[in-house]
C-alpha cells in the first residue's frame, strides 16, 4: 500500500435517504471515513445496514428518488454533482464498480474485445483498436486470462473467469477508486480464493483503492487493510482489520464475529432480533434493543464516535468518558433478555 500522498477519498457526514409512504428511510445516516491510495477497506454488517447504498452513493449509482447530503472529496477536490459532465468523465476513468453478478456487466452478444473497446472509447474517443488491445491484454494478464481469449464471448467463460473479466474491465482505465459489492458471492470457494488474491494484488499493480462490501469476514481478514462495521446506516467501528478481528470493541462487531462460522466454530451463534426499521430506528444507540451490554443511557442518547486504545474509532457508550454518562445512565437495561424470550415465543 502506498503511504505517501493525500487520501484518495474523504467522506464526511454522508447521508442517503429514500422517500417512502411512511417517511424517509435513512439508509446511510452520517458516515465519515477516509481511504488512502492503494488501501482496501472492507465494509461489513448484516443485510439492510446500508452497505450497498453507501457504495453506490459514492459512485452516483443510486436509484431515482434517493436524496444525498454530505461532503465527499476525491483526490483533494469536492466530488462533482452526479448529473454533471465532470462526473461522467470521472466515472469509469477514475471511479469503478465491480458487481456481484458478472453477467449484469457483460453483454452476451459482444466479444470481450468489444467490451474493452466500448469502455475505453467512452473516455478516449478515437483511440486505436491496437492501443485498446494493448491496455486490455495487460489487465487480462493480471487477472490470469490468456490473450488467446480476447476475442471470445462471455458465455465461453466460467463464472469465476467472468468475474475476473469484469474486474479487468473495471481496471482497464486504471481508476483510483473501485467499489466491489459482494464480488465473490456467486462463486465457489476455490474461485473465491483466486478473486481475493487478485483484489489484494491490485494495489501492487495499479495502486487502486478499494471499498470491498461483503458479508464474508474471512475475506476481510485476508484481503483488507482496514474494516468498517456498519449498523443501521452508521459506521459503528472502523480500524485496522487485524486489530478489529483480534480485539473488537463495539458490541455489534463482537456479536458479528461470534456469529461467523470458522474452522474452530463449535456451536452456532446468532444475533437475536434483526436490524431496525430505517424509517423509524430506535432512539439512542440503534443497536440497544439487541445489545447484551445496553445501559439506560443507550436507550435515549446516541453515543459519539471516539478513538479507543487499539486505534479503532468506535460509537458506543462503553467507551465514552464516564463523565458523559448521565447519573443512573450506566445501569443495565436488560433489553436483550426480553427480546430473546420474545424471539422464542
Ligand atoms: Fe450497546 Fe450501549 Fe454500546 Fe449501543 S452504546 S453498543 S447499546 S453498550
């Protein structure tokens, strides 16, 4: 990972919400983080916590009816408006996206060579076919796809190879920042391992920064430099991936890790309840109805983000200065026990 230069991406208080009949659904609600050149940041959390909305919001790929607010700086300059000419010039050339299902990106009627020509010419009209071929073969080499397949059609590739093709397409213009949304979900374990290795190698070959959205904590521990844990539209813990896995500080991160199956798993564990309704989330800390450590203060006041001993930034009253907890606020809330009983009923 490059350690010099400014952050590629700086996100401050980003909010994305959708209008619904019941009110605004706040899918991303005040998210802040930075991404350095060549850094891979894993974004984890249960379904419905806002991970995909955050990734798509950063690339201007939100559906109609989404509202966005906050400051996003890309390479030291404010990100241009999504509808602007400047933004269209950035997308693809400087910003890329790798989707979960490769066939959503590949046209079955077009040869791979045509996909590359279309992608490159969208930003460099008039560039020769030979120059496109040269650039494409370079990224295909990194993806382990032989040059003899350059004129093939997508259906002539296996699922894993198709995903490698979409990564090659996302990389051909050498973007500075890529969002990969569950890029290995549809793949078997062996192919998944290959893709993870490729993603981890990207920084060496291209110095690309990556936001890797995944449910798979094993992937994060292998491929990511840092990890951000998202719950109900907010990043509740962010820090060095190894440090967070070794010593998770937020109760939600602890529960998430506990509920992950690994080779040393001896029993199944799950987090009782489900992520909250984003139209009407719980007051105070949004995790409090499910948190085994909830205190009275958690039910009424939202914790502020604080840096803790391991260097993580955590949003939890357990880590706030005791002086900030109002009198009586530190008493246990015992919501979790009630919730477990209700779940079993
Ligand atoms: Fe649990 Fe309270 Fe921390 Fe929220 S703030 S995670 S409810 S202890």
